[in-house]
C-alpha cells in the first residue's frame, strides 16, 4: 500500500464495487483536500452514493483503497469503522433520517450524547446550530410535526453539531423546493468553511455543484471529465434548469 498525499484528508484509489452483478464503481480514484468542498456529480445511477458510502466507511469496496488522514479505512474492522463514522464523520441523506421519538434538539444533539458529552453541553451545542439554521423555535418539536424542509434542517444541524472532520452529504436538497435548496446549501457551505469542515457532496444539480471548490464527475461508475446532467424539477414539477457540468 502507498500512503496518500499529506494534504489529502480523504484519498481513494482504484475503487471497485458492484451491486448484484451491476457495477457501482469501476476504478474510481480521487483525493479530497483538508477543508475543501468537493462536489461529486453525475446523473442518477452513476455511482455517487456508492462512492460516498465507500469513502465514509459505510461500505467496504470489493477492490481498492480508502484512506482517512493516512489511516487505511478499507482494512478497518466494523467496530473501528463505526467509531470513525461516529467521532470524525457526519452524514446528511436526501431524506431526513431523524429519530421520531426525539425532539428536534435531541436529534441534533444525538451524536454528542452518543460520544458521552454531558447533557447540558450537548443541548447547548445543538440549540446553537438550530438557531443558526433558523429553526431554534422548533427545538422541542418532534419530527412528525415539522415540514420536510424543517426536518432536513434538523439533519443539517445534527451533522454540524457533531463537529466532524468530514461531512458527507448525499443529495441533501433533492426533496426540497428550489428556494429552500439555495438557502439550506448556503448555510451548510458557509458553516463548513467557517469551521474548516471538509465536505463531500453528491449531487446531480449543477447549481448545487457550483457552490463547491472543485467537481468530480461520474458516469456509469467511472470518473469522467464531464457528465451531462438532466433538467431538475422542484417538488411541484417545475423545471429548475437544464444542467451540464
């Protein structure tokens, strides 16, 4: 094995992975620099989610290497990878993945509470991020009483409350209206830059990708120079734009 460059916080080489015989990744290599916002673009089914799963230790590639800060993630056992995801990584999915029995602030504070952070300190940190995301007034509400966009803001607050080294975001605004997408992403990218958080963002939306420092394109599980993206419609069916990268 060859260690990655010193300025790459995440580094992957020759990743191969298939799903039930269908290729998910086919020889993908990339590096993500410290405090960089990297957009992984491509049409649906291009391998973006599989790549993020491999980089974040949720999935072990069938071939290839993944390194985090010069530590080989691909050789870690399940428990070590779980600790890595809990302590150093954060994840935002396209659909809010909240615990229904917990309030908004409890959901946002959950990563800290799982690490053993005292209740008061965890609540303070979570509440501060909810305030920054303009949902502080909803801190005591449970997910079923919130709008979709509000639930996704709680998901973002949870990721940022964890103070991760790397934040993985898999189509984090896919279910939101265009105006909501823009506002949420501005908040996320501004917070990442101000707190030196590395972000790996999967998207098929060129407007979202434009907020990143750099773009990597995938097509059919392979890294390509460019990938044509389809028009994106908001949840009410209006076409947002015709996209290309």
